[in-house]
C-alpha cells in the first residue's frame, strides 16, 4: 500500500466516498476507454450536464479523474495512480492471519 493511503485514512475515505455512487462508477466505466468530453458523457449516460458536473467534481476532488479545457469543452480522464491507490487501500484491509499465541480466548 502506498505510504500516503496507509498514513492517511481520510484520503482512503475520500477515494471510497467518490467510488460509492452508481453514477460516478458509470462515469469511470466510460472513461476506461480513454479521455472523454463532458458532452460525450452527457449523451452516453443520458444525464443532465449539471448532474454530471456534480459527479465529475466529486471524482476530481478525490483525485480519481483529471480534466483539461479545450476551447469551451472540458475533457476528463481517469488517473490510474488514484485507482491503484484505492486498490492498495482495500488490500491493506485484508484480514491478517490470526494467531492465538498471547491472544484472547
């Protein structure tokens, strides 16, 4: 697990909060295919731009997506490092082998 996630449970909580919504997961699924314009996401997800903007902001604040402006359009892409960080945080929650030596019961 990265030292940032291990040392900062608040960071892991922000990542998991951003991943805890169906719309945000659908956005990430679309972005797996590469960078997308917000207008493409609006059409593909059949959602209002204001609704998508809210969810994209949440994903961006968690560091899961990056954005760039081209003219009047915003383009979004997944940040693979943030997804790896979330995966590492989950791996860090796997139960350790339980030892009875010196333990309770």
